[in-house]
C-alpha cells in the first residue's frame, strides 16, 4: 500500500481533486514524478539485501521482488507518459529523441533492461532459468546506474537530488562488490604446505 501512495497522490493532482494540480506543464510534472519514484523504488530494491544481511533480518528479502515490481510499474508509467502524452506515438520523433538526446538514450536503455527482469520475476521463470536467472537479474545494477545517469543528465540546474541517488547507489554497489570479494577469498582453497 505504501508503494502505491505516490501514484494515488499523482492521480489526485492529475485530476485536480482538492486544491492540487500538476502546474503549468502537467505532462512534464507527471513524467518527472513517476520517474523519480521509479528510481527511488529501484534503489530501495537494491538496498534490501544489504539491510537484511547487516540487520540479520532475512524476512526483509520477502519484500524485494514486490519493491522491484513497483519500481518497474512507476518506470513503465514514466515511459508511457513520455511515449503517449508527450510524443503522441510519433515513432519518428521518438527515435530521433533517443538518438539525439543522451539522457533519453540512457533512460530508454535502462527501461529496456528492466523489461525482461519484470517478465521473469515469477517463481516459474526462476525455476525455468535456473542459474541463468541470477545472471539475467544482475542487469538491475546496469539499469540503476543508467537511471541515475538519465536523471543527472536530465536536470538542468540543481543536480543535488540526482547526486544523492548516485551516491546511495554507489554505496550499495560498493557493499555488494566488497561482499563478493570476501566470498571469493573464502572460496579459494588454501595453498598446500611444502
């Protein structure tokens, strides 16, 4: 329910219920807020494992998939807002935007990487893909990096918020890298004594 609250708030603002509204440029405002919430939830998804391990609370892992799917939902709505409301299905303009504007290229690539992850997020796909499932789902790291790049390049003046997301993501990826190195050191056999 908590993950759905930002969307409910945006819908209230979109339909101007109460004294709310999306301002002078509602499409850009809607697109920006959906993208920001998608990125926040994607980073929250990546924070679950470090929190579960550090706090020794394995039950936290049960919310990781749900957070990831909510992140994908917000990012899909972000993409559809751009595709439908901003570009009006104009494929020529869309391709030109993706090619000409690096921040759109980064965002489009990040979203494209997340699509197979959302599709294969079920237990059935996990069983079907086996070990390949884990390799495929490592694309989330690339998508998150590209999402931060997309946000950073998109802002025009105040880069503080994208810098915060990039810093948190760097810390989370650093934690994973450190843990992977520690595991590989433990897995190496001890050298035989002379």
